[in-house]
C-alpha cells in the first residue's frame, strides 16, 4: 500500500477509537463555560453538572473541545473526573479546564485548590493521565494577574505539570493590550498556547468585527511559535453598550476560522455560547429589542469613558438606484438616541449624507430622551438627471469628548423615487458590508434582535464549525 494511503487509513482507524483526541487538522472548535446543572438535586442535596444533557448538546454544536469551568463548588471537580470526562471521551470531545484568577476572588474562586496554581497544575496533570481527553487547562483573566503569575511562579507550575504529563497544555487567557514586549520575552516561552478574547480593543464592544484580522495578524507575528485560540463573545460583555447579536458572533467566528485556515490561529473557542435550552442566555427578553418596528435597527455608538476627536465617525453607506421618470425623490426615516435636551450640545451629531454631502443633521441632545422622531428629506433638486446615488447615515463627532456615551438609532427608512433593499434593517447581512468607521471609538452596526438567540446562534455556529473543522 502506498505510504500516503496507509497514513490516511491509520488516521481513520485512530479517529474511531473511543477516547482518542480527535481535534481536526484545521484546528480546535469549541465553547467555554456555561455549565448546566441538573434540574433536581440528587440524594446529597446537590444539583450536579448535567453531563447527560450537556454532551449531546455539545455534539450537536459540532465542537471538538469544551472548556470546563471550575465554577466554585467542590462538586464540580468530582463531576469532572467521575462523569464529564468519561462521557466527553465517549463522544470524542477534548476537554480543557478553566480556573479563576486571583483578581476574580470577589466573584469566583475555583475549588478545591483555589489560588494554589502549582497544585492545579499537578492535580490536573495527574487527572489527565487517567483521562487522555483532558488535554489542557487555562486561567481566566491571566494577563491581569501577572504579579501573581511571575515567570518564576509559572515555571513552578510548568515543572509540576510536565513532570507528570509532558503533553498537558497550559493555555491561559491573555488580552490584546497585554501582548507586550515583556510578556512575549518572559511569558511566551513558558506557555503552550494562549486564548485571545476579542472585544475590539481598545473600544470594548461586541458589535464591530473589522479589527479582528489586524489584531490576529499582529499576535501571530509576535508569537510565531505559540498556538493562539480566538475567543469570540457569544455572551454579554460587561461594560459594553450592546449584547452580541447572532450576526456579530457569526462574523467573528467566520473570520476566525479563516485565520485558522491560514495557520494564524490554532482554533476558535466561544465564550459562554448558549448551546441548550437551559443555558444562561438561551433567550433574549423583549426589552432587548430596541427597533422601532420589527427586530432590526441601525445603531451608532460611542462608549462611556472613551475619548473621541473631532471628525471621527461611523457610517452606514448604501447605493440606491433612481426610478426612471419619478417626479420626486425623497427619503424619510425614524431616529432616536439615549440623550436628552439637558445634555451637552455640539458633540455627537446624527447625519444623512447624499453623495458625500450633508443634507440633514440633528444633535443627539436636540430631542427628548429615547423618543422616536421622523425626518423627511426632499432630494428632488439634488438628483436631477442622476440615475444612482449614495445615501449615508452616520454619527459624526463635531467636537471630541472624554466621557459622553450615546447609542443613536435609525429605523424604518422609506424612499420615494428610489430603490433601497431592506429599509427596515431586518437583515444584518445587507447592512453590515456597508458600514465604515474612521477610526477610534465611534462604531456602528445593524442590531437585529433574536428572541431565540441561543437556538439561532447554535444552529449557525454548528454549521460554521462543521465546515471549519472538516
């Protein structure tokens, strides 16, 4: 038998062996956290981790890796090695364990070894010897705690682990601003990989995905010998103006898988994707729908505590064709924002541009707080003799701010004598390619509400994972 054919046959046979690590050559595809407990307590009075429900739900998501959080209770450790690891092995799912960092002590302390990370390294390595599908572990918010995780201390952790199982990987969570020269020089040689959570640093949002590629490429360049795993936020990010939408997570996941294909990333691990009906965040309350009608709106945001400069903007640009023989050309739309007449004037301005020229504008502080207002702009004289035109809705910084957050909306666009697809902003795929940002913390997005967020997102990610890991 030719050598290549023999290798292919052996690979197929190995993939069929229960408990064999099966991560596809194209990379890790997984999700982290969102443990689900059993509905009823057992005889010991504890609602244990619902392994029997979680495993089939994770399989339906097409993951090859699950990051199991040591969420605080002692029984999570017992549930991990007695139930979850064996069941995950049978399902062909690799497991990483997530441990809380010291800075998270006010909300989260992982047990039984708490903040003794040498003990975690030792005991996880020991556990991995009897459960080969336990292939790695991570520390949440690791890069915020480098005073604890000094190179000397990490070397102790590494020595404790490698002495027992040299194959167990330590893959801590490191945020984009923390990939400094010092980190690369001192920490990178001690790590088996890093998880990079993407939140559009330095803006901290889960709406804008365009900065992902440049950040991935920069990290890959700085860490050429380290596996990097991207973590999209499928769950609300604290201090962000908006929750992630289905379209946003799809976009980030799709781009990340492209970078897996180029070798710049080693995989994609979602943060708390709701993958079953009892997952946190499975559905979204009606109050999350901020559209005037339907489910979608254009949103233009400057986050709190973010400095802007004059002339920064974010714009939704759409080409429109003109109806031949029309007697009138006009556009109307509804707009609102979360500022009011008592707020500062002359900073954030809502605008409509025609072919690059402002034809309508309104200060965010000109109208009552969160009240929808209709604007109608006659374009007849400006479009005489034209066959097409470009409309642009944007938020424009007339004067820079230091801390003046705003979320301005546009919805229910109506045109006369013009042709515009999806005027109600119900399909993010129509509007997202038309968004452009001049840089800085002014960003925009098509925000489309999904009441069945978990089900809709899981179905989409499962398709992307099936294609990306094949």
